[in-house]
C-alpha cells in the first residue's frame, strides 16, 4: 500500500512541478523531457531484465546443484541458531537460510551479479514457506479463503527482514567506487573505504533494529547479541587489515578475494554434487530454466518503478527538493557543505545507476578529494537501491502488499545517510 502511494506521488508531484515550470516560467521543454523519460525508462527496465536473464540462469543453476549436493542444507543447519531468532517464521533448518546467507555474503563482497539471483532464490523459497503455512491455517479454519488470497499476495515477516538486510547495503569491498575515484584523479582513492564500511554497518544495524520492532523480535538474547558482537569485531578487523595496505595492494586484494571466493563457491557446489552422485549438468539446466521465467516475471514491476522515478527526475522535482533542503539548512545557521552530495543520497534508494551518475557528477564538479566528492562516494556505498530491490524481489513472487517493508527500508537508508554525514565530518571535515 505504501509503495502504491509513493508511485502515485511520483507522477502527481512531477506533473504539478512541470505545470508550474510551463505556466510561470515558460519552460516548454519540461513535458517533452518527461515523456522522453517514460519511454527511455521503460526501455531501460526491459534491458535490465534482459541483462539479468543470463546471470539469473547461471546462478540459479549453480544453486540447484548446491541444493541437490546438500551444501545449502548444511549451511541451513549451521545458521539455524541465529536465523530462527532473526527469522522466527522460517522453520528451523529450512534450506532457505542457506540461500539467505549466500545472498548476504555476496552483497558484503560487492558481488552484485551473484547476489541478485541468490536473493531471488531465497525469496522464492520464503514464498513457498509462507504458502504452506497459510494453507495449514486455511484448512484448520483459522483464516477465511478471502484472507488466504490477500495474505498470499502480502509480504511475510521473513521477506521484509530479508529485503531490509539487502537495502541497507552492508558492503565490505566497495571496489567499483574505488575505481571511479581512481579514474577521477583522487589522490588516495581508498580513503573512503573505512567511512563506507562504518556507514553501511550502522545502516544495516538500524535496519535490523527497526524491522525487529515492527515484527516484535527480541534482539536481547544471547545468540543474537553474540552474533552482532562478532560481526562488529569482524568489521573492525577488516578495517584494521585494509588500513595497513597501500592503494594498489588494497584494490588487488579486494578484487582477488571477491573473485576467488566466487569461483570457490562454484567449484565447491560442483564437487558436492559429484559426492552425492548428482547429475551436475542436468541439475544446472533444471535450475537455469527458472532464470528466464524469473527475468520475464519482474519486467512489469521494473517498468513501473523506473518510469515513476524517471518522470520525477525529468520534471525537476528532485532539483527543487535538494535546493529546498539547502535553503533550510543555511537558514538554520548550520553548515551546508554536505548538501552538495545530497542528490546521490536521495537518488540511491530510487536508482543505482542514477545515484552513480550523481556521485560522478559531484566528484567532477567539486573534485574527487573535496568533502562533497568524498561524501557522495560514502552515500553511494552506505545503502542500496531500496525501490529497485523491492520491485525485483517482491515482483518475482507476485507480492502486491508490501506492509512495513518500504518504511523499514527507508529508515535504514536514513540511518545510513545520517551516519555517512557524521562519519565524513569525523574523517574529512
């Protein structure tokens, strides 16, 4: 329901802004720009889906080998103590916990091409769990048929927690941002590594806390406290380890670790399948077939969200929003230098490529080593594309009612933005 209102607001606000620009400022180009944006955004949505087809087929095929080879079940058993508390509605030891872990691990290492298919697989498995649980309640007379049909199209608590973990964007190796900084002449491209790691950690932690409050999950238990403490120590160790490396070595280690781990997963799954005497090739083909159908299924959802965002941008509403915030900050007597990087932060929940463009523009305009240039990079790395992920993940399983997913995702984004500003003032202010 929230997404419905947001989508409507994109168009109504864009139309109102464009009308004001036309009537009062004689801007006859704004409406053609908005219409051009609808067509180009639709094309982009289809191209994204088409581009995902091959990657989806590859990784869903690999996951099918892992399932039949028993690797996913092993991961599920190992993670069960933590996941039964963070995802209490998922049965203990269910294979979906293995898929969730692999998706989170891929995101942490910046392996976007691997993370999306793994995430879609996890979402599909959570949909199966939800459907089974709803059927039991319906057959027992606990819910009516109409309630069953509505709940079938609603996001479950585990789905929302999983989506928030994705949108909070916990990343250990932001390799693409480091490359952009190097290309744009940063004296030390890796100087934003630790700020990004800290900001994305706070974003993820805030996302978990907010979602747990909505879902009444008790985080004050020994298992979760030890887990979160362990993750905090791991993040601190990574920060310390990378701080000992020079720029060239850091980039080399980051890229090597990510790619070695990726190939190790592929080979490990194949070997596990061989040990179980699985026909690995047939298993891969079986899983890969789902890649095409999934890519087709998400096209309408991507078209809807990308067209709405494109119209909002083309109308000039985004520029007016940023200018209004800057005026408000300056009127309050506060330092407003961070506002120059705000377009990246505002665009990130809406569009990954749009935010990347804003980041590059900020570094080009203000300088890669300026406060605004660095902050825009931290904004880019501290959260993920909330609406894109929501459209793709929920669209893949036909979810229409997102419940508190958008609220929790945006609050996690807000925490990441606030943390990024504070941390950048600490490091570069």
